[in-house]
C-alpha cells in the first residue's frame, strides 16, 4: 500500500525575505503622479526661476548699455525712481489697466452671448463655428498689420465705409485719443473667439435637469439664465477671465504692430509691456526696465491670486 505524501507547509520564518527595494516600490507607487510630473515641473521651474531671479538682480543695479558691462548695486533706488515717474510709468499703468478692463469686459459679454447662441444645435452650426474661430488662426502681428491697413486714414477701408453713410474720415490709429480704443477693438475682434470656446465647453458640460426644472416652474429665458445657467457656469467664467485677463495684461504684439516704438508719438498706447520694451531695446536701460518688469510681474501674480481665490470660493 502506497502512502501519499503532502508537501510540507513552510513557516512564515522560512518564506523569502522581501527585497530591499520593496519599501521604495510601495512609496513610488503611492506617489507615482508626482514622480511622473517631477521632471517637467523641475524643467519649468528652472525656466521660470532663472529669468525672474536675473531680472530681479538687474533691477537692483544701474545696468545700462550692455548687460555684460560693469554695473553697480544701488538697492531699491530704481524702484523709487520708477514709482515716482508720473510722466511715463503711471500713465502706462493706467493704460494697461484700462486696456485690460475694457477688452475683458467686452470679450466676456460677447463671448457669453455667442456661446449661448451656439449652445443648442441648429442648421449650419458647424460652418458658423468655423467662421467664428477664424480670427484665432492669424498671429497677433499679422492681425495688427491687417487692421493698420484697414484703419489707414487715407486708403483704409474703414473711412471709405464711413463715407458711404455720410460720416467724415476718422483718425483711428493716428489720433491721440482714438488710438487706444481702436487697439482695444482689434484685440476684442481677435480674442473673443477664445472666450467663446471656453464658455461653450462649460455650457455643454452642464446638466439639463436644472434647466428643465426651471422651465416646468414657468421661468422665463432670462430667469433661467440668471438664476440657473450663470451660477452653474460661474467657475468656467472665472477661468475664462483668468486666462484672458492675464493675456490681455501683457499684450504687446498688436500694440507694437499698430503703433510702433513707444506706443506712438505721444505714447498714446504705451502700456507697461511696451514701456519696458522701449527701455530695454531703445534706450538700453536694463536696470530701470527690469524694475518695471518686476513690478509688472507682481501685478500679474496679484491678479492671478485674486481670481484663483475667487474661483475656489465659488467651487465650495
């Protein structure tokens, strides 16, 4: 009679010990999203930190003529001089704020209106969307040069169209008081489609149930928009304001393409970006230009923080 032998079970002490890398593997698996993103984060951080640090250093010196020339450390004297400049700096700040505020207001309002029109499907919707996105295809410099020709006081199409309805020619970009509003119009024309895309994406992600409930309760179209659609869409609106507001703050291409150095003969469209560019490349005053850029950078950081804080408050 044969006997059946069963394999002996090994005690826990007899099991092979865990490899030395098991603890590291568990930690890496728990933090894998940070490990995968770490190289890109380090790369971006280096690209940001070095230019900002170098600009901050130049702002504390009297560097001019060449960045390789010897410069003297003067502390915060450049900041005191810039903040006391009521001829160029503070007017540039006011133009920057005015330009950003006006274009942002019109782009959000018009973007919301167009996004609501495109929200529901209709015949020819695809072609309408393509036509609306056309301004985003061209670069800002090309757009600026195109509108510069359109608004030319002598051969421009804009004055010809006004002449057809009995209105005299307008200075448009050549006028001291009309140049800034005209550049605002150009920016609104080009970048409203971007706001439309953001808001339309937010609208398509909304649930239909709140709309249907409000419709059953007898709410009008305006009441549904004001009390249902807009509150639900507000986080997306804040994102659109954040992205477009920061971009509008640092607008340079359109202003330089339409008015050139100094924002015009009377600095009529000279924003902080144009002012800093002129200090660097027209006057080679790198210390003062770096000071303007650092102040501008702090303004942008403050705006980003305020809008991000507001968005988090709405999401709670």
